């Protein structure tokens, strides 16, 4: 979906396809028919935006084959789908039975991460609609925090420098600007906007900026206005925003039964307490003394309440959207709803059929669209 900001900016709203497991070209197109097309029809939109996730093997295949890129672009066009942003954080196997720490490899100290990201940029340059101002690709926050050293930090800086040069060359060849968005996440080298300012102090900001995931922002207990002010002061652009909500407990000691319902084996659910509690996964937090509110890195559906008495951090989300696009100037134009946890939600909240998942995704997008129109953005006819 596209919306018009009062400053004339076209704001793109999409949903991220990393919730789907397909990792080959045929499977990706099949998931367009199973999920994306029904979502578009439910919303009554002529065109639906996708934040496409391409695993490393299919990204390499597409980058090497212009005909395959044209074929995928045609498949998208025929279904009324468009792509201005890719999710380049998970390298592969993101819906495997166990992901956990594996999602952070390869990191930006390893050449595979640079190669994967350049492949994605090559693909996106050909998928972008002709009238899109630019494309964006979100990526991991350099690396998991351990092990870390000055040498690894230098390796990341060199990789990001090479990336900027590759993107400049791509822009020269194609006329398309593709920007990379480093996504702060709990437990990583870049967990907060303050760490982003430190670690990305010398990047080429024409090509590299920040992906602000609003669930991660909430888990870091950051105030949206202060966080965005910090990025603006440092000259770091918000290239992309992931419209997501985390799980929150105001009384963890009293909410243990409900919290246990969100323990699952696939993803890490880093937990942060107002009092400084910090664990890499929810089960570890459940063994700690609960003295203050918790926020859990568990992306929950935007439009539906979690299992009571738990709640979602949608208050942080709406405050951040107001800061980003509620003023006289749009602070970000790529907004991607990223709820990848549908398949691991507690049984009563989990979709059981493809049609139920498509209905849930459509409801999330409608919820996000309504928050944006509340801020006086206007949905554009397609």
C-alpha cells in the first residue's frame, strides 16, 4: 500500500515475507498465491507491498540471472504486488524448527554477508517499481555481541565500506538507489540507537543507515522521541522502519503462567527489565527474580491482544510512528510490518490454515494503515 505524506513523500507500507518458509524461486512464487494475493484481496487494494525475504541461495541465483529477475518481476506485477524493500537479516533457514543464535551468522565480519547483501541489492534494483524513489534492505546489527573485539569492529567497518562502493557502482549502472538499513536488536553489537551512533559513525549515509524495528526499540526501553533525536543529531538516516510490537508484562511475578505460554524452541526471545534485567531468552528470565516490568523480544500481532494479562508495546509503536511521519516532514518512507512469529504463537492465538494466516496478516496491515491515516497520511489509489 502507498500513502501520501503532507510533505509530498510517498510512504510505502508492506508486510515482511520472512513469516513464510519458502527458500527457492518456485516456492516463493507459490507463497505469493497462497498468502500475498489473498491478503491484497482482503484489503481491497489494487497493489500490495511486500517486504520480500530471499534466502541466500535464491538471492545468488537471481543476482546471476537477469532473465530470472525479469520473470520474478512479472510474477509480482501479474498479482498486483510490488517490492521496494527486502529483509536481508536472516541468511537462510529462518523458519527451521530451531533458529536461535544461528540467525546472526554469517555476520558482517564474514565475506558471505557482504556477498549476500550485494546480491540482494542487485535483485532489488530490478524489482523496484519504475516510480519508486529508492529501495531498502534491512540487515543484522553487525554481529552478536560475543565474541567482539576491536579487530572484529574494524572488519565490519571495512565490509560496510566495500558495501557502499558496491552500491555506488550499482547506482551508476542502473540508476537505482539501494540503501542498507542496519537493524538494532537486543543482544547484538548494535542493540540501541546510541550504539548505532557509535558503531556506524563513519558509514556513507547515502547508502547506509538504520532500520528502526519498533519492537526492538521497546525492548531496549528507548523513548521514541529521544532515540530519533539521537539519530538525527548524528546524521544517521532511518532508511526503513519495521512496524512491530513486543510482548510486555507489567507484573512478571504474577504473569508467569501467561509468559510460559510464549516459551518456544525456534527463536530467541531476549528479555529486558525496566530494572536492568537482561537475558538472551525468555526461559532464562523466568528463572530470575521479577522485580519490575519486562519487555520480551517476541513479535506479536499488531491488531490482537496477547494472552491476558500480558500486553503488546503498541503504545511505543504508535508514539514512534507519530515521531517518524506525524510531523511536517516524513522521517521514513519504507514501513514494513514484520510479525514472523505467527507459527509459534500460543495455540489459541496461532493460525492453523493458510487462509487464517492471510487473514491475520491483512488485519495487521489494516491496523497499521489506520494508525497512519490517523496521522493524516492519505492512502493513495493504486
